[in-house]
């Protein structure tokens, strides 16, 4: 890989592909630069690890040295390259089988339909095949919003069953010579017959691979003029319930067989024809479900094991308890927003209400309790104040009678 790597690109996603309103004062230094593929393709493949140290040009009888210096020093030199030679190779001879003698499974998803694969997908798929063309060791996907479809694709099911057998039957040696005979991953991860943790790990591994490369740009038309164009509407007009919204538009592009009008695994991006300037790419809108994958539901042995997918989920539920009438002064409440003079609390007074006012329910007075209050700056047990609004009402046992308790609570 090293000879064909060239400078440029997004620098690990830290640079923008184009200027936008948020570039600010950073200028063009934060805009990606194109990779010069022409120069990269001219690089030769290495015959040995030592080739990493030399360039492909020469000066007279001597070959030029590759520039390895940075502001912090050399990336590597002759000595460090020799020390790392045991971990480097110019031609990978890694086995296509695991330490158990079983085929390795590629960590890259491909679409079930060949027409929806890129050249890179086809290359990885070719590398995963052992023998016959249908004997591939790679997971396939088809429907992003279906929790059961992809895991039940016959080849996926067979691969998951193979991994389950490895977890349950392959015995690994113990960590030390005194730790016994070792055991299986199924035993190590724990659980019971009705809930095997090893199977939970497997379905999460499957979902991790399934959720990779959701929006492959090679499956999107390079010319925006060929993108779908919709007048973006989310359906929030109660007077126009029959107008197609973005969810309706998304559904018209999808098929239960997975042969959607968009080629990417999840819904793509459309041109917003309702925008003031539809040609501005920053006005483009993602269809509902863009980048969203339903968590896989794997049923095995009569038990359902759920992956994590890539979707919004509830991480925490909280209960908030608010005290609304404890008989104490409501310091800083909405009725008493600030302390009074000399540390006393500003209280509220109800006109016409005595210290222990009793009488038939007067709806007008009840309604006035939340608004018709006069501030008082002193604390006097004989004053007509209460500690809060309706929370200070005390309902009497007598029918249609209420009582206002406004005395300062003891203590």
C-alpha cells in the first residue's frame, strides 16, 4: 500500500471538501487538496522492505533517499527500519484461514444485488471466495430498515451458524500452565442456555460490519443534475394533509426487494427544489432514514438477540419530582423571585383573605390567587400572606369550603 499512497485528501476527515459559511478565518488551508493519482500510479511496488528507504530516482550511480524528515525529526531511519523489519512485509503471505483452520470472514459488507456493488466491493468479495464462486466468506446486506431480513440471507445465516459453533466448541488453551485445561469463548463470556453472551457478541459483530460504508459516493451520480429533485415538505400543514411529504417521497423510491431507486444502502440526498437557490449544494436535504440502520434481530435456538444497528435509541429515562406545597416559604419561586429587605423574604398578600379565611368556594377568588398578589417586605404572623399560589390552599372536609393557611410554619 505504501508506494501508492500520495499526499492530499481530507487529512483524516479534518479538512472540508468545499468552502462553506463556517470556514471563517481559517481560509483555504482547511480545504481538501486533490490527490495526484498520476504520480502515485507511477510508483513501483517494493521488492523488499528496504525499498521503503529509497526513492525511485537516482543521482548518478546512487539512488536517492526518500524524504522522511518532519518538524519533529525523522519518521524512520536505517536503524529503526531494521528493528521493525519483523513486523513489515513487502508481500503479504497471511493465511486465508484462522488459527483453527477455518476460513476468515471479510470485515466489509456488500449488497446482495451485484448491480449495487462498486469495483472495490467486487474486489473484496473476490478476495473472500475460496473455491466455488458461491463459497464466499463475506456478509451481504439488502434492507437497512428491516431488522430480520439481512441476518436471514441464507449465506449470512450459514456464516453466523459457523461462528456460533466456533464460540461453543473450539477449546482454547488456558492463560497459564496452572490454570487448567482452558475452555471455549461461550464459557468465558458467560450467560446461560436461554441467553448466551457469545451469541450477543456475534450479532453485534454482524451489525458493526453491516453498518459500514452506508453512503458510498461511488454509487451516487457525480453530476447533481442527475439527483432526485423534490420540493422539501415535512407534512406540518394541517390544512393540506394529502400533499406528499418527504416520507412519502422516500417510500416511492423504495422497494420491498431492496431494488430502491437510490443505489446506496440507506436513503440518499435529494436536491431541494423549494429552496431559493436549488443549485447550492448546501440546500440539499437527506431523505428520512439517511444513515439509519435498524438493529438486527437474530433468532437462534428460539431466543432473540438484538444488535445495535445505527439508529436513535433511548439511553436514559429520568423522573423529576418537584415539591409544590411543603408549607415552607417559596424562596426564589415564580411567585417570590427575590429575597426582601434585611434578609426578609418578599411574600404575597391576597386582598380580603384573613389569617384563616373560611367560606364557600368563590371561583373568582380562586382564579385571582395566581395573579392578584401584593408584595410584602416584612414577616408578620398577622399579615395576610401565603407562601405560594394555589399550592397554599387547604381543602376543608366541609363541602364547597376551602381554607387559606398563611401562618409562618413552626421551626
